[in-house]
C-alpha cells in the first residue's frame, strides 16, 4: 500500500472495481472504461457470453443455462476468476497489448475504507492477472474527496459520503488523512429492495430487476413533486402485467429504514470528531459521491436529517476513479497522504 503520493504517481492505470460499475482511468488519456460490473456465463460450457452493458440487459431475461453474475460486491472481489475474465473483455485487446509492452506496469486501485487483508489480496490478484507488476491500493474515500474537488490537504474538515450500490462510506478528512470514518451496509440496492417490498406488500406488484427501477420517477423530491406516479410490474396473483398508481410520500416513508441507517452512520462519525472540525462542517456541509448519490432528492433528505447542507458532487459516480487519476497525474499537492490510513 502506498505511503505517499509518490507511489501512486509511478502508476499508469487507475481502476475502480465497484459493485455496480467498473471504471478504468489511464494516465494522460482519462476514463477509458465505464461499464457495469456484470458478466453472463454459459453454465454448460463455461464460456463467457457477454460483459458490461450487454450482460446487464440480460439480467432476468436469460434461459436456465445462462447465468448473469456480479463478481464484485460492496467493493470486494468475491469471484477472482470471473472478475479477471470480465476485466480482460472490458479493457479490450488493444489496451491489453499496450500494457504487455510495459514490463514495469503499475496499477492503482480504489479500496473500501478498513478493508480486510483478504479483500485487498483479492483486488491485487485480480489486477496482477492483467499484467501489473505492482498494485497500489488507495482508500476510496480519499480518492472520492479528491475527485469531488474538496481541499483535503488543508487543516479544515471535509465530510465525504460515498453512496455505493451495497455500502455507504462516511468519513471526515483533514490534512490529507481520515479523522473518523464508518462503513454502513446500506446502499442503492437496499433502497431498491425497500421500494420493491413496499409495492409487493401494498399493491401486490412484483417489480422488474433493479436496473429498470422507476426511482427517478417516484422519488422526485428535488422538484417538490407530490403527484402520484404510475409503476409497471407483474401481478403477484395472476402473473399478468399490471400498472398501479403510487403515492410518492408513501414510497419515501418506505425507504426510511435504509436512510435512517445512513443518518446514524453520519452522526456516529461526527461524535468521533474534535469539536473544531465539527464546527467547520456546520458551514461546509456534506459532499455526496458514488452512483447512488444520483438518487433524486437524496441530498435534500440527508440535509433535513442532519441539519447540515448536503451537496452532490459533479459527476458523483466517477469521483473516486477521477480522484485516483488526479493523484496518478500529479494534480494533488505533494503532501504525505496515506490513502489507506484511517
């Protein structure tokens, strides 16, 4: 793991292996891969049929001999072999051949805060198979803060909330290091599940796969819309297609449980911080990043629950990999910055 930015600057490639999407950033070229972390496999032959967007579209629509899997869960590689096969197809032959010509290729990877040694080892083994001679691991929270443009190197408090598909990571940073942090096992998938359970229990409607979730329509709190929304699904009793009209306020109440867990995590982090840093946050507020930060009105709900302003970063879904890319390209001040130190 890197002891300073100098170690990261020796890397040529930055990788963010997320539960929802995989992103690859190449130094001096920018973001070259941004695809869902999904693979479709033929269980009879073991052949890889599709990866990325195409594999995600297959979810819930395949015959029995085709399995759609996600080799990454909560930022942890749970199936190393499948993750390696998925990455090989995502980066393409042209990029892979270019990497092979670099005998000293180094790759940097985003890693969840307080990740276990086995988690870090799985990430290293996955990327080593792509031709990397060395893999540097960087804390996702620090990378996201840099990507969001926060002044992490200053002696001032900045709060980062990375809303992922499986987990939500919360941290307060100062002087380039993490002062206090928490990882909450709640993410976009938890919100999807809460909405699906509400619709099944209240309206006897089974929703399609979460990739087609109607949350953008239902949870339009940002514009203060209180009008009912029409949702399409399958009737539990008859199995036929059916549409129901749901009240947005009831849906917001249904997702109250996962959101409460996130609020509790933010409060727990604040309790661990010195009073001076908490005072900084009362004005600066919370910065949201991660794919689930795009949920309409999430910033409003967190602001109401914490009493602090909440802002969504520009392009929040790619903040972590862009922040790591900025470290690779030397766009961050040469401060002793141990990304995995908490």
